[in-house]
C-alpha cells in the first residue's frame, strides 16, 4: 500500500516539476530522490530486493510524465507494461538512506523499449536494472515501434541498445500469450 502513496505523490511531484520547466527529452536521464522507508525493509533490515523494481517503476513514471508522453499515451488509450526485467545488486540500501533513481531509455528492438535504472548514492551505483517494456492499447493489441517512433522521434545516434541486452531479451523471452507455455520441469 505504501507504494500506492509513493506513486500518487510522484505523479503530483512530477507534474509540478514539469510545470516549473523541468521537462525531460524522450532520451534524457531522469532523476528522482528517494529515501528507504521502514516498509521497504526485509528481515535483514536492508531494502528488499523486490522493492527496488517497484521504486524503479516510479523512475519510469517520472520519465513519461516529464517528457509529456504520459498524457499523449493516455489520450491515445495506450499504457506501459513490463515484459522482462533483470536486476543486479552491488551494495545494500539501509533504513532512511537517501538515494537517487536514474532512469533512461537506452533504445528499442522490434518488440519493445529498453530502459536502464540505477540506484545511486553519492555518485556510486548500488543497484542497476534493465527493463524491457512495451505499450498496449486499451482497445486491444500492442503499440508497434513504428507508432511509438511517430510520437517520440528516432533516438539520437549515440543511443543504441547494447548487444548483450538484445541477446538477454531473446534468452529470457517466453512464448507469445496465444501460444502454449506448459510448465514442464
């Protein structure tokens, strides 16, 4: 439940930042400040591994709101979903510790958009995640990359999905939703 309050607060804060002129470009790095709360902790008293991914959701929301795409996608009846994610931990975050979530779109392939998130303390990476997402239409179906690029424009030449991320997307993919996916061990 605490993440629902954080999400609502983030939506308000990001919209206020946008009104104050803190607009982001579609390919910029977004940054939000976060503090580890008691509800973020696990039994070992550091931030629970699952909470990182929820906090990184906030980074994506901030990007979409401050670059103006959230309202445009809403107008078109599009919404984001995560299709794959992978996270690597380097150092633990402790109770009340402040950190920055950095989020950036690193590119796309034929099926999705790649976003990188980092939890940063004093300029140092504590945790890093790669997320591959896509956009669905409320009317049904998936937003194509071509439709997406009509709105966002092409990425700058220096922004490309690293080869390992492209391979990762292939390696972790499950069958399409209409195909069988039996749980055979």
